[in-house]
């Protein structure tokens, strides 16, 4: 809503988040492939969240986050919601993965 995507925009509802976004199938697949490649390339284990900019000139990787925020306004929580899951279900899944390794 403001000129910049700042702390208030990110965590206090000061920005509009479209989830799922309006990517074409080709863009969506390219972002998924790139996120998977980053995750594997950094030898991450159970999950990560990668941020990208998608523009007319291409898709640009920004950063990977291995401990995203779980508050309801967060992109991570909204992403889980968009696929029919919840933060509680996700945490249960990660706990089960850890139990399987022990």
C-alpha cells in the first residue's frame, strides 16, 4: 500500500499479497524448478522458501529462507493456505520427518 515493501507491509498487513499469484504455467514451472535447484544446491533438508522477482526480462532469484515466519499474514502461511494446508499441519509434517530420521 505504501511506496516500499517495508516491515509494516511485510508483517503488519500493509501490503496486498496475491496467493496464488498470476504466473503463467511456464513461469510457475520455471520458478518451481529454480527454487528446487537452490534448495538442493545449498544442501537444505526438509523445506525452504525462495524469493524471486518475475519480470518481462526474466526470473531473478533474490534469497532463500530456511526459517520463514509463520504468522498468519506471512507469505509462507498464505502459501500453505493456497495449497489447502495450514501452519499446524506443516509443522506436524516437519516433526514427523525428523522422527523418521531418529
